[in-house]
């Protein structure tokens, strides 16, 4: 490996160490969201360190074809220490501001979607339901009125016919009506029994 390649490797690893400090602080900032969930904590830790190892090795591979030397680790550690000593507090403050801005944008977009899309749709659905219920109630009222209009004359005609029928036939109709009423009550009781058994 030539001196220029070694120099480029050291610079790249110092920057990689600096980057590692930044991503570690970013990751630690969000760990509170899955704190207490053991499986998720282990999964996130393993995923984080595996991904960062792969990124650092890819950088090393691009610079010196993946040759590992002792000074590579030292350069990486130097970059990490430089970040911790010089930029950690500044980056954390910047990260908090970025998170606040992102959250503000998210809330603004959420409220905008709620106001422009969701609220009008809900209002239209409520109006449609009200109109459907009103039409249904109106149709039911008209239907009941028509039934009453037809039923009243028919009732009067049947009562008139019933009065002129012989007494024996009237008694037979009474018995038939009683039998129908009894069968109806029995059927209702059995239906209730089966419904209760089905629960």
C-alpha cells in the first residue's frame, strides 16, 4: 500500500469515526421509544452495530481495497474521540432542533390533512346519513299512511261481512283465530328458546 493510499485511509477512518459518533448519538436519542421492550432493544442494537460495521468496512474497501491495519482502528478511534470532545454537545443541540422542526412539520401536515380532507369527508358522510335516515323515515310514514288508508275500508268491509255471516261460521272463525294465536305464541317461545341456547 502506497503512502498516499495510507494517508487517504487514515483521513477516511478519522471521518468514519467522527460519523460513528454522530450516528451513535442519533441512535441513543431514539432508544427511549423502545426502552423496556427486551426483544426490540436487542434487535435494534444488533441491527445498528451490524449496519455501521458494514458501512465502515465499505468505506475502507473503497479507499484501500479492505486492508485492515492497526492504524485503521487508531484513526477511527481518533475521529470518534474528536467528535466526543469537539462536536458532541453541538450536534445534540442541533439534533433536538431538527427533531422539533420535523415534529412541527408533521403536526402541521396532519392538521392540514385533517382540516382539508378528513373533516369535509366526515361532514359529507354525516349529511348523507342524515338525508338517508330522513328519506327512510319519510318513506316509512308514507307507507304506513297508505297501509292505514287501505286497511280502514277493508276492515269495515270485513266487519260488515262478518256480521251477516251465520253464528256457526262466526264461532268457527273465532276458533281458527284462537288456534292461529296459540301456534304463533308457541313458535315465538321456541325461537326465543333456540336463541338463548345458541348464546
